C-alpha cells in the first residue's frame, strides 16, 4: 500500500533508521468485493455499504436494527431464552460459549416489538456471527413466538434472515423448527396479517426452506446469496456449471423467487411504504 509509506528525506543519511508512521488500527476497511481500502467512518456513514462498488457488508443484528426500525422504538423480548446441549454434541457447549462472547447474544436472533414508519410491528433479526446464524430450538421458538405476538396484537410481522441453515448440533430438534415456523406463518396468513420477509447475505438451508420464503412480500439486499444447498454442492451433484450470478438476489428476482431488491439505505422507507399499503 504505497500511499501508507513515508518517503525518507533526501538529507537522511544512508542506513539511518527511517521514522515510523503510526497509523491507528481499525481506521480502514477492505471491501470484500472490489478490494478497495476505504476509510471506516465513510463506510459506517453509508449504512455499512461500500461507497465504491455498493457492496453490502455483512452486519450483526444489533447493527442492523437502527437501519430497520424507527429510532428509539425497539423493545427486545424473550432475551433470556438460551439453547441447551440436549444431544451432548461434541464441542457444542464450547461453541455456544464462544459465540456468546463474540456477539453478546444468547443465540443467533434478536426478537422484539418496534415501529417502522410509525406502524407497530413484531420483528426478528437473525445474526450470522452467532454460529453462522443457524436455526436451532431457541431460534425457531423465538420466531414462532414473534408470529404469535403478531396474531395476538394484530400487527404485521417482519423477519430478517441471515443464516447458513438448520443447526446440526441439535439434530432433529433443529429440523423440526422448519415445520414449526412454517406452521406459524400459515396461521399468520389465515389471520390475514402481513408478513414481510427480508433476505440478507447469506440465507441458506433450512431457513430458506421454511419461514424465510413464506412472506407475503419477499425482498432482499443487493447481491445477497440465497439458496438451499451451496453452488459448489449443486455443481458437484448435477455435474454441470451453474449460470453466472446463480443464487444471487438479482438472479432470484429475474426468475420470480423474490419480489424486490432493496438497498440497505432504503430498507426502512421501503418497509414503511409496504406497511402503509397493507394498512389501507
């Protein structure tokens, strides 16, 4: 990175130690897409989106909430629920402890009530930083309870998915969350209450195969990877090369799998318009 170097003055004698330039750590971030080095504060002001190529950085659930709901309106509920190692799966307890320390969360989801555009909603936001956003018994339970609150209080349900799929360390207890959350979404539909599903990078596996694709409106952030199995697994299975952009949000929109692609900076305003439409 030539622009970080400090040139030695011509008057400096050969062999003399060069003066070090102290650059504080964390001031710069490298874009995963265009590989440009960008001033971190510039990225943060731009909703954690690269100002050079519009790449949407992966963000935590707590980082996403201010971009999603009206300021000061989010009230977290059921934050005491914590997963258990029912199956005594090897290293699962250690991985839970590590993820809790890393994220400050008890599992891969935040649930609560808030307002978007002044409209009350029940909302869940998944966090990929917690064991890849995997859906275990607690994640499925919190999604189901959030939907039940929507029904009880007659308000829309908004979910934000970011997950690698079902949590293998919980076996069938994890897989059953697919059916449980899907059944809850069906009940929400029977009550004629709106369900808006937001898909972010990445959304895969059992989450895609259950509640995340059951919204009345399904929207995604630009270039998000969305699917069931990963592209390499699919290519190895069918022995064919996949089309360019396969499983990206733009590909899914073109093929009718999602309804819209919305940049992060426009997400709250777009959700507010949708909620206004359903309220009419």
